C-alpha cells in the first residue's frame, strides 16, 4: 500500500481541502501540514469521488481492441447466445486479453471494483473463467475483480453445466449466476433448485440475469422470493436487469419492489435503452440495494457501450428521465456507493478510515461532473495513482 498527500481537491464536491493517505488508507481530510518525504499531487480543484463500481459486466465478451465485428444477425436472445458460444474461438476472442482490455479501460475511467459474469458452458468448460482469473491476478493493485460463474447458455438444457458451475465455485468464483429460468431453460423449478442448492453448498451469493418481462418475469421473481425465504438467503440474492419491474402495471411492480426490499434482494441495472427497466428512483425510495453496470461492451451482441461507468450513469439517467441536480447526484451514487452496497464492500468511500480508492472528476458541481464528458484527471487505488487523464499505468495488450 502507498502514501500520498493529495492537495487542492473537493471531496464529494464540498469545500476545497487536502487528503492525506498512509498505507493505502485515508487518515486525514482537511488542511494537511506538509509531509516531508511523502509523494505530493495537486488535484487541480477537482471533485474527489469514491472509486466507480461496475457491478454488472462481462469481461470475457468484448471485442474491444480487435477488428470491427460485423453484426447482421437477428436481435434474438437465444440466437445471440448460440452464435457467441460457437464462434468465440474462430473470432480470436482470447478471454485473458479481452478481459484485460475491458478491465484496464474501466480502471482508466475511474473504476475501483468490478463484478464480472463469466460464461460457463459445455463447449468451453472453465477456460473462459481461467482466462479472466489470469486478468484478475495481473491487475491486482489496479482494480479488484469479483467473478460470477455464469451459465449463459442455460443450466437444465445442457447436461454437464451443473458440474461445471460446482467446479467454478470451488475454484475461485465468488458468486453464482443464472439466467431466465423460464425463458431459457423452460424449467424454473429445476434451475432455481440447482442454483439454491449450489449457493448453499458453497456459501456464495446468487446474481441471476432476469430478462423476462411483464407477467412472466413477475412469476419468476415470485418463485425466487419463495426460495429466498425457504433457504434463509435474505441479503444473499441479486437480480440483474429485472426488466419485469419496468412493467406498465405499476401497482404490481410496486408490490414486487416492496417484497424485494423486505427480502433484501439486490437489483443490478444497466439502463438498457431498448428494454423496460426498473425505476432506480423507486428502488431507492424503497430502500433496495441497487447497483449498475456497463453490461457487455462492443461485442458479438452489439456495437454499443464504453468501459466507463460515468458513461453508464448518463445512459441510465437519460433512460429514466433524470433532470434535477439531486437526481444526477443519485446517478453517480448508483455507479459507486450502489455497487459497494451490492458487493458488500468494506471501508469504502471518501472518509477517514476508508481505503484510498477514488477518482477525480471534472465539474463545477457533482451534477455537472455527471453530464460533462471528460477523462478522469486522476485515479487512485490503494493510495497509488494508477491512471491520469484516461490512461492507465498498465498498457492495453
């Protein structure tokens, strides 16, 4: 861990002051006396904000840094899944190199932590997880990566997948994923039974992709609620996307949100522009732990996305009709503290006693920093400057 005297900054957009870091921990915020022999940086009156958190992404999927991937396929979930699984190798998508590119981009843009779902299927076995594990090891001290064992192609319809998930959880994956128990597996009882059994066996949380919309998604959520209660997994379950919460029946959506809050189920949103998405304001008001992620970026699924959680904050803000300064601040909190709440990060924030993981932001105010498109002037991880002006100290492979 590192020492640093950071001068001339505005923590959380408040009054200008200094931050003193010793052994990777913030020990003083205010008017700090000179520290002989300690590295000094001038923050240029920038805002200091806790490290951004990509709480839902797919490091193994991006084609970032490769040649342009021409995509003329139908926009059908099952077709996208099958194409990617069967063509990864032919396209030259090395999971270590591609995940390095994605993760370094996030770090350069102010992220301190990532939760990445990584595909596990009977075509590739655990090779994709192993590639991203190499990236996690290579980027220690630059960005922290939590891995989700993700059965992208389904669980029940591909014999051998359960055993692979079991092995992944025994060998480094901290979270268990799942996907559309009705829409993909057409066996909600079977998939959910497997997920809860594996989660209890390994003592891990679950974070399930739920693209199912409307009544079907609500039905699956209700099955999840039953099993969370029956297995005592309150606070240990997350639902990614949760498109059903964007249904036009706001009364039913409200009842689902109330139950989600009661069971302390986390929600992860990407603000998908083409889908119905949860109201992050409504989730916030209900006290639901809510994080955000950039999802897949520039991959075989589509050309959009940036490895930048400020970009994602703007996308979610526009999708959910955010206009006021306080709601813009909430967007920034969503891609920082929100992710920390979901991932249960300890000693997070810009405060005395917190780990010195933070980014500098350009803007007159916090709200201004959200809408201003500018590189991060400086990113600090464990008290060490790891990026300046959008460029990380680790080169892209």
